[in-house]
């Protein structure tokens, strides 16, 4: 469970074709442990029945200021106060225009005027409407006032046109709600995370790899983005979907990872190297698949050293905060302390991969944080998402102290 657990989301649904997708959003928010309270505009009720939202959310659905359908006392104020986060999805040009001009003439526009909770606006409409300068100006007004505006997806729209205006997928909307709720610990920072294992080719079909799943690095990238950072994830993991709000650069080998990281290092504030980089690669990559017949004897694989990417970054460090990982099977603290000095790191996350519930391909981890100038911090047994939260909190402290 993440940041939405136990939180109250007031979800405004205005009258766009995408209103039916908000039903899925209700489910997704509930899956995160949030309570959902829906307000529909009158136009929206012509597209989707309020009953559906009531059934899915388990809460009364407000559609008017004057009905007696609600159990809330002075309903719009009660809902405005109840909200930990307020979302409007889909947001039509009409509701966007009203909010931007301070018009409060129905239940949704009135409640939103009365809330002090962070507000997420997800515009969805015809492309020409979305591109209309007045709509764009209104969205900019809202952004300037601190509203979280989610960029719509581009694609084929219900009206037959192709372009920007589609309501983004549910996971993007849930992520936007999480971002709005988070404290913004890394707002304005550029963060580079590496994740997964590298694959070093032997021939066109074989490689040397390792058992890293990339889960830890992906959780860190997600949390950094949630805390407002601009995040690039250089990933060797193949099986994981791109996290919302993160730029993903896919690589295969250690040398590709090195190049991807080097290209961005100068403009990066924080580097977190969770990837399991192969220390060696085959000296030569066979151009064709190595065949049995050609090798009476078992072939010998000649290896050469890969660059130690993190070591290289440590040597070139100027303003960056560098965080490394250490996978150890024995003498964890001693080995980790050596690594922090040798690689010129600001922080090292050491995990004992000998434990069955920690390290590669698990959802949990047992880690110890080491710092350059502070005592080690041994964390309890946690999920990788929780470890990611702790890492980002510590990194934010380091960044603040700069
Ligand atoms: N790392 C790297 N490039 C490499 C090897 C490792 O950037 N060629 C980074 C990893 O991403 C990780 C850290 O270095 O953040 C530590 O990796 P680890 O494998 O634990 O240690 P090594 O430095 O390789 O030392 P050893 O294998 O002796 O434990």
C-alpha cells in the first residue's frame, strides 16, 4: 500500500466522453486503499449513470447543490474539507474555464472553490478544443496557481480526430494523485536511476547475465518521480512496465549503460545506481551462433573487464550526489565501508543477498544505509517500495544539506 492508503479522494467527473473511464479510476484508487467520493456535473450524468459510481465507490454521489441525496451536512463544504486530494477526470473545457475564472455555479465548481486540498486536473476533449488558445491559457492559469494538470494522451479520439486530448491511462492518473499528495521532497531535482542487470553478448543468441529483476531500481525511480523529481531510468530490466512519469532509456550491456549515464551526468543532480552491472564481458562476440560441431572440445570463454561505471562517476563528480548499491554475501559493513570510500559515494545501500527474503528478484529487502559522514542505519525488513521511500528521504536530506 502506498501514499493513497487511508486517504480520501474527491473525484469530480465532468461531461466528457471519457467519463466512463472514471469508473476504472474509482476502482484503481480503491485498490490503493483510498476512499472515493464522486461529484458529477449534470452533463456527466447524461453520459454515465451516477448509480454506477455509487455502486463502485460505496459512497453517495453528489450531482446537485439542491437535492437531498447526500448524507453530508452542507455538502459542498463537507466534501471540500474531507478531501485529502481532489481530482477532476475527465475535465472538460467548461469546468477548466470555470475554475480558472472563479465561477462556482454547480456542485463540482462550488466544492472545488471551497477546497484547500491539492487538485489534479486531467483534461480530456477534442483536440481542437484542447489546443484552443483560451483553453490553453486557462490551463496555464491553473498550473501557475499550483493545480496539478495531467497532460492528455495523444491518439485517436471518440470524435474521430487524431491528436492530443485523450484521458491518460488509469495508472497515470493514480500516479498524479500520489504526486499531488507527496511532500515534493525532490521537486526541481534531476535524478538518474539505473536498474536491472546487464547482458553481455557471447554470440547472437547467448549472453552472460545475472538474476537482478530491476524491482528495486524501478521502485526508486517511481518514488523519486512521485516526490517531484525529473527522473530518467536507465534500465536493463526486460520484464517490467515503464513507471508512470519517468523517462525510460533501455540498454542491454554495461557499456551501453555507461554511455547512457555519461550522456546525462553533467545535468544530473542525483545518481542512484541500483543496477547489477556485469563486471566482465566476453572478449569477443561471435558474429554467428557458436555451433557444437565446430567445437569438439567445450569452448573456452575469454573474459575482459567491464568499466566500473559508478567508480568512473565518483572520479568525475562535481555537484552530484552519488548513491551506490552493494550486494554482499559476507562482512557486509566492512565491505560496504570500503566501497563508499573507493567509489567516492555520498551514500551506499548495502544488502545482504545471502538472505532468502532480500536481494535479487524478491519484493522485500533487508538493507543498511551507509553515509560518508554519519553512522550506518540498519533498516528493518521492508518491502522494496518502502526501502525506496527511505532511500529517497535520505537522499533528499543529503540534497538539503548541500
Ligand atoms: N557498478 C557499476 N559498474 C560495474 C559494477 C558495479 O556501476 N561494472 C555499481 C553497481 O551499480 C552498484 C555498485 O557499483 O551500485 C556496487 O556493485 P557490487 O557488484 O556490489 O560491487 P563491486 O563494486 O562490483 O565489487 P565486488 O564485486 O567486489 O563486490
